[in-house]
């Protein structure tokens, strides 16, 4: 009883196709079962609309009267890579303006082109006998280009991590503003409508699959960069003609403190070949797992604060460390739904036929970390490992004695074995000068800035500068003090040469 | 309702707000305050029926009062209804409608500006000008 894509295309051509969105399909399979649903439904449309940073456009400008082999190019002050032939370039969404910085970038140039706006092009070259021209300035619109082909190295992530912030200050990330002390959670993706979540084994999605992309009809090129099918983080490389796109589905974005990105609407039609595909497209928000990670940790492997699913995230709040925390979506579910509905409408109208995938995504592929030949040392490598602590109830004389005995300027203050403060020789000097001979608790700094042993020195050095402090206690995952990193430790790195 | 009270440079040191509160007996919530040697701007919230009385008192002391009826503006051409603004807002101005479009209860806004920085599409503003 299995259907083929050719048979489904015949149904589309004859106007007898049954198309539903991934949201509708979940209810259908629940009501009549996967076997029956596979008989009745031919295509399930998915959709997502969110930040797709790994996006850009290949542009061909045609040749000028006196030809130029462009070596460097700026479009509205945003650099477009032009080390490809003479008048081709690649404009990436996250490249930022030389003049405006992160307020305006490649994504904005792309949006301006789609909207028919004029874009200033400034190009340079070294000049050759066959391409004598060395400089060129012109103004173009999308119509003036021979080709404008969007080719996005990595789109439509199968899964996204959600983000929160365990530090004491607000941080600005590609997941938006994250408030201190785990005060908010942001997430991406369309959950139930997410394309790859509806075909998690990539049976029907691969090179050749036809997709809805920014309002145009596009194609999956194949696996995307950083595609990690082994861990359920599949990605796709996609392409479509920019000239057929509309602003409705393509929006430039600028994330404060981070940079620019392109919000893009992509929908993938999933052929319901058999009951297995019907079952796959019955996925619901609660079936899709997301890890909420602490983005204040400036490392590749950020700690997972908890795991959640889209149903929890989309409810508006989630429990973190016993508190209800508000969630925000960085993708638009409304627009994701618009994409799935528009794709459905086109298929029903017979204007969008399915494309068979000629190559599937590589199964069991994982992503390697970067090979770094010149590693930045981590805190553990340079910190002082002898832990000197004092109880908060101790007198400052005792703390001063500990400092003298151990030749330290900073001592961690504990209460019931947990870090509650830090006291410095400066704190003691101030107390003595003011005539106070109180307990440590009265003189210490209570809002202690800490670091973990696995953070890199450059990240922690930045923290020392930011908070104007000269030492930082190192704590492990159980909040136990395991060392102290001081500015002297960091200075020594340079006097004794680069750490191996 | 929220009002913007603007002090000129020469009135910065006068306890005008206290004077007005004591004189009128009107309860005032301070939403935000930026005062320096060059002047000041305080956003206050009062109940609607106190508006005329408190406005007259401030104005008689040379202080300008502006009714803030557009506390936060959304450019609907740029907004994509993602909802990024929802989780940074401390006063729950934003939410989703049944169809997942973004809703705004602008009267709750305290003009802290967190959502302005959060919006990836620069669709939100609190500059006090009327929404287009």
C-alpha cells in the first residue's frame, strides 16, 4: 500500500491530493491511527520561521564597460566575499557594516534587495591586462543582478538548545537578552511544526527535496554544515532564488550585543509514503526534547540546567531550580504556521510538486570540536590550589593572620562550608582605619564573583576587569571552593612564557 | 496613568515631588527617575482622577507634565510575532493571543527598555513619540 512520490505528484497534478499541516496531522493520527492516516493523507506540511545565521546569497553583477576582477566588495558598507571569479560575490547574513556595526549587516542588505531598494556597491581590484579597472562604485537593485541565489550552509536545525543565564549580570547572546540568576529562558524552533522533527530519520528529506524557502520554491542541497545526525542535531544546506522571495518570509534581525542574523521562513513538505511516515509526522510538542543550557559559561559545552520539551517551553513558564521562570521564543510560531499553511495551499493548488530526495543525510555522523594547536590555558592550570578559608564568624584579626601566614591578599569566607564572601587585605585595612574590629562577615564582600576550573583564562581575565576585582574564587560544580585565581597568577603566564 | 515630569536645570535641587505630594495628598508611584545637574525626568503613575490636580500643582512650580499615553510602541511592519520580548518584560506587557500573534497591554509598561534591546527586529520603542 506504500505510496511513491511520483504517485503523490500525480494526485497533486490532478487536484485530488490530501494535504494537512503537521499540527493537523497529530490529531488525525491520534483519531484514526497511523495506518488509516497514511491512506488518507498524502502530504504533511511543516514550517519554521526563525533566525538562520548561516545564510547568504551568491550574486552576479555582470561585467562593467571597462571590466574589473573584483577582489574586495562592500554593499551598503557590508563586505561581501569576492574571491570567486571576477564579478561574483557571496554576501553572508552575519557580516556587519563597517560604519554601523551590528545594527546593519548582510541580512539587512538581503532584505533591502528583496524590498527593491537601491544598494550601493563599492568594489576594488589590483587590475590585470584582461580586467584593467581598479575601482568601481555603483548603485544596484535586485533586478540589476544576473543572479541572486540564496545558498545557506546550515538551516533548519533539527533541535535547538534553550538558553538561560546563571551569572549575576545580564548577557547578550544569539538567544537574546538573558537576565541574571536564571530569570528567563529563551528557545528557538517551531516544535510540532519543525521540519526535521517530523522526519527524524531523514527518510524523505535530503538532496533534491523541494522546499518552501522565503516565499520561493527551493531545494535541499544536502547535509548542512555541522550536521550531527548521530546526536539528533541534523542540519540542511538549502538553496532558492532570492528574486522569488518576499519580505513576508525574510526579515533581517540585529541582536543587541551579538550581531545580525536573517529570519527566514522554511517549510518542508513530507510525503506520507506509509504508516511509518504518518506516525513520524504525528509528533507533538511534548515529544521534542530540548536542553536548557547556561549561556553565561563561555565554553563550547555549556552545562545543562535541565531538560524540557516544547510543550513546557511554549506554556510560557518553566520551573528552574524550584522557581517559575518566564520563557520567550526567538522563532515566530505564528509565522511558522503561516509557512506551513502557505505551503499546503500551494500544493493543493497544484503549483508546488514534491521533489524526491536523491541522497539521504549521512546517518550516525557526529561533529568534531575544532582542533586547536595553540590552546588557551584554563583556570585549573594556573590557579592557586592551596585553599585558604575563614569562617564568616571569625574576627578580622584571625583573617589578617591567615593572610600574613600564607602571604595572601584574598581569603574565601565560608559559612557551613559554603562560600558566602571574600575578604581582602584592603577590606581589613579599611576596617582598621575606620576603627572597626568586627567579624569577617561585617567587612567582607558578600556578592562574590566566582569562576569554574574549566573556564579559559581569557574569559575569566575579562571578568576580573569587568567587576574591577583582583582575585576570584574557583568553585566546583558542588559550590565547593577548590582554589583562587588572582591577577598575579595571570601576569605570571606572560613572564614565564605561554602555558603549554 | 503615567506622567512624565520634566525639571529644568534650576529646579533640580528643589524637593518639588515631595511638595506636590504633601500639598495634594495624591499618592504617586515613581516608575523611573533620571536626574542630574542639567535637569531631570521622572515618570510617575497616579490614578486617572488625580491627573488634573497634580498637573496643575507641578505646572505652577515651573515643571512640565506630559501624559504618557503611548508608553511602548510596536512597529507592526517589523514585528514577526516571535515573542522574544515576553520573558524580559518585568511587568508582563506582552503575551500571545490564541493564534500566537503578539499581544500588548501597554498600560502595564514601566518603560524600562529591556524589550527594546531584546527585539531582534528593532520593532519596539519607548521614545515617547506616537506610534505610527
